[in-house]
C-alpha cells in the first residue's frame, strides 16, 4: 500500500467505516429519509446530487466524525470530486479528521441470474482509479448481490469480484469486495456457507503479500466468518447493515468477533435536515457511539 499509516489504521485500529456512497439509484431514498422530498429536485439529477453532497458534508464536518471512532469513509464518485471546508473531500477526511477515504467504483447491478446479480461493466475504471490515487484515496468498494443459495451464481459473483479486485490492486489501492447477501433471502444461512467457501478458495489463490478487504452481510451464526477474518489475504472484514435497523445491526455485530461496521442507512437513521446543528450533531454522535461500541466491544 502507498500509505502505511492508512493501512495500519484500516487493518488494526478500533472503529468503523462510514458508508457515504449512495449512488443514483439509492440517493432519492436516502434524501427522503433525511427529510428532502423528490419534489425538491424535480427530476434534476444535478440538484439531487448537490443536496446529497450537502448532507454528506454535514456528516463529515460534524464534531463527532473523527478517527477516534470513524476510521474510514466510503465515497460516491461525485463526493470524492467535491469539497468540504474548502478542501477536496479525500484530503479533508484524512488531513482534518484522520479518516481514510475509499471510493465506490461499481456502476450498479445486472439483472438477476442464477439467484445473483453481478456487477455491470465498469467503463473507464483505470482512469477513475488513477484519479482516485491522485486525490489521496486509499481503496475502493464494489457491490454485488446474492438472493438465493445458488452455487454457480455465487461462484460467478466471487470470480467477478476478485477479477476486478486484481485490476484495483494493480493501482496500489485496497479493494473492498462486497458480495451482499439479501437479509430477505429464503436460504440466507445456505448462501453464507456457499459464499464463505467460494471466498476462501479465491483468497487461497491470491499472490503472496496481496490483501483485500471483505464487506459482508451480518451472518446468521455468530463468528461464522472467522476463517475469513483470520486469513492472511484479508486486511479486514467489515459488516453491512443490509436493511436491519441500527439497533438490530449493532446487536448482531456485537456477537461477531473481529468484524467492524461499514454502515450506511444504520448510520444516518434518524438524521433529518430540519434539525438544528446542535441537535443533528448530538443525534449523529449517539449513532456513532452505538456503532463504534458494537464494532469494538464484543459479547
């Protein structure tokens, strides 16, 4: 890795990752939850993303958003290209808050096949990765989804993720591989077993010294992913909230040793634009403390 301090923080420091990477498909829902209706941008994507950026900056500049608890943040491309307090967002995060910047690079999902949705092609990925490196970004994140316990489907998900991860690693960036299992899957535990085996097979085949991070749905059985957490090819395993409430996600996370949070909806749950800055900051601080506690203190 090009930045040893960032690597040390990501691989060992207590804390969690703030997922601030809602893209075009998930942004309207995130804004509605924040108290901004669709009518506020009237189909104008530029205005929608401007308001989303304001929300993200409000979070990132809040007094509680520091590496005492938040060790990293995942950014949408437009957020990476934006500014916070007059600085490029990645520079603000690292220099002012000690928070490691990551970039979401996937472009959404293909239609479901074999019980899974692969990533769409990512045109211009090399150019995007070069730009991210120039802005001081440490790593990337890319998401696929798993709905059914399909061995060929899950194998295809993992193969695609590791293929793109190799391209990302070649730029000196740390890839976060996110094969999300739907919490509504009728065979969630079976999906987890197939996924764990497929991931272990690919991790065993990594070149010596190569590492990835994994972002996984909280498992049905506590510590189910411990073999992945202990693998030499894994810098860290983080958990997505996946639609669970913050309370439920934190309860599940606290039972999984070695996993930390990478929450999005659970982090921003209850935050709204009409809040005064003092109320907003207090609510965000309470959310951060709860998620940090589940990431750092296990039962």
